[in-house]
C-alpha cells in the first residue's frame, strides 16, 4: 500500500477582507499586552506561530509559551543524533534523552523569538498541586503519531501510559488553568479542535487549553499550593488549520517577523530543515512546505471589540446628558474665572507691561476645553467652554451699562485687552475642537492595534 502524502495546512492562503490585523483586544497597546501560547511539542511554537510570537515580543508585549510535552517521540533528522529517536538502534529509553535535547532546542528557539518566559506543563506556574499527575511522572510525554490513510495524523499504536493523550483531560486542563491564573493573559493562542493536521497531542492540547481558560475563571490553587485569583482571558484564538471560506468565526491575519521565525525554526535542527533561501522547510518525512510569515487565526472565545479594564482606547463617548452637564459646568467655571482675570496687567517700573491675565486666561480656557473634549470623547463638547466664555464676555462688555470686567474701549490698554480677549476666546475654541478631533481619531485608530 502506498503511503499517502502527509497533509499539512498551509499558512496564509486565505485572508478575509474583514480580517483583524492583530490578536489583541480593542485598545490594548502591545507593550501592555500579555499573550500565552499553548503548544504540544517543542518546534510547534516556531512553525505555527513563530512570526506572531516574534512580532509581539519585538513590540514589547509579554509573550509566554506553555509547552505540554517535551517531544520525546519526535523523529530525528541529523544522522549523528538518530540514536535519540525511539525505536532506532542505540536508543535505550522511552525518549527521555531526546526530550532533554529538545528542551535545549526550545530554549534557543525562544531566545530567537524574544520570548523570555516559557514553561512545560508540570513546571510552575503551569502546575496545580491540588490535581497533580496521575501517572506520577510530573510531566506529560509525547504521545507519538502515525499517518492515516487520508494523509492526516492519527494516534500511534504504542503511546506511553504517561503520554498527554493518556492523561485525564481535566487534569491537564487544571495545569493550563494554573498557568492562566499566574500569567493573566489578555490573549491565549492554541490549535483548532482538529489540531491543525490531526496530531493526537495537538488535538488534546487544543481541548485542554480551551478548558483550562474556562477553569481559570474560577478561583484555584497556584504552584505553591496557595489560593490563586481567577482570571477570565478576554480572547482565545486558534491557529487556523484548513482554511475555509465559509468559516463564520472572526479571523485575524498577522504579518509577523519572518527573521525571528526562521531563526527559531532553525534552532529545531532535530525536527526540520530550512531551505537555503528560507522559502520552504521540511520535516523528517522530507515533504517540503512553504515558509510563511503571514499567520492566520480564528476566534474561539471572546469579543475583539470588548474593552479590557481601563485599557480601551476607543471607549464609548459619554452619554449626552453627562456630556452636557460636564461641559456646561466646566465651561461656566473655567470661562468665568478666565474672563475675570483676562485684563490683569503687570507694570514694570521701566514703563513696559505684561498682560499676564490674558495669557493665563487663554491657557485656562484651553485646558478646560481640551479636558472636556477628551473626558467625554465628544468633539463638540470641547467647544462648549469657549462658547460660554464668549457669552460671559459679551454679557459683561455689552449687557446693561457694561462692566469694568470686560472693557472694549480701544483707547485704553485694558480696552485693547478686552477686544483681544474676544479674539482669544474664538481662537481657543477652534484650537480645542481641532486638537480634540485629532485625539479622538487617533484613539479610534489605536482601537485595533496590529
């Protein structure tokens, strides 16, 4: 029987017009973000999400990697190291030696990606001591795989009783939940429910990662045995496996760091080979796959447009009644004080003078106007203090018999300042509207950072 060509999903082949440019919740800056990537084996993080991890790490986000196994059942490419592969002549253990070697490769890959925080399931903080490990090993082994008749991965015939797929899903999910409570990620990334191409560990990792995110929303136990506060992860994304145009779930398309992804993949020398030009790579079966720095994801849980605490950049504007009360109250206070002070003058013994009142009044009115506009997130509100200032000034200058507060006689210094005050009020109003409008637009553009 002829072995079918293995199926591997190709990254970036389908990008919807409405695909989001990034994985973060609305308004969350990359430098304030925490992302937790949950993968099955060393090398998966680099192949499936390396460009995305590298990009967010470069942007200053806290990128954390949780790997469920050490890849003990992986096939080994370099001839000098093939004695580490389970079933090969010279391999005398269950893959533990290969697992240790691949830990070193993972360290190098994480460094290439810029990822400082990485853990295996069973290592703090990815450990719930109240649950423990039924197998008694303190960690999960690679389950291995075989190729099915359809070219997709299928379970191996000789999986270890300590393997990830042999463990209770709730047990494994509890350890993921412990990591989630400790990291408190804004974004969790794992596989889709088919694991991308059917590998049993990928399928199980997808299930326990999603379940772990659910469990983490409840109080739990931390790695030291103490109480851990719950954490509800705002967004859970799946690496897009087989792209389907009819998939209704929101999509994110991340143009990531090709340089970091290639360097990270090259670190996994036991598992893959990169072409010299970096355009493709092959695993131990020799099937070449195209390299892509464009990685797509599908949303599993959460709302990308929902606010995250106080980080929402495009939070909804204040209600109309609130805006009116705020702008009128602030306008009356600020404009009245500014109008009363605008004519104050400091006279020098040498005969020259400084209109400090006019300068102070202009700064005060501008500050109040900008505060009103940004606090309410309504551009028109920024004009209200200026309009009130104009009305107050007109009342003092021309209401009744006039007032010494606003003098408009151009034959006196105070009168010149009074006329100048009307010009200043107009200029401040226009400036505050323009500045507030630009601020609001900038915040809206930042609502969906890449």
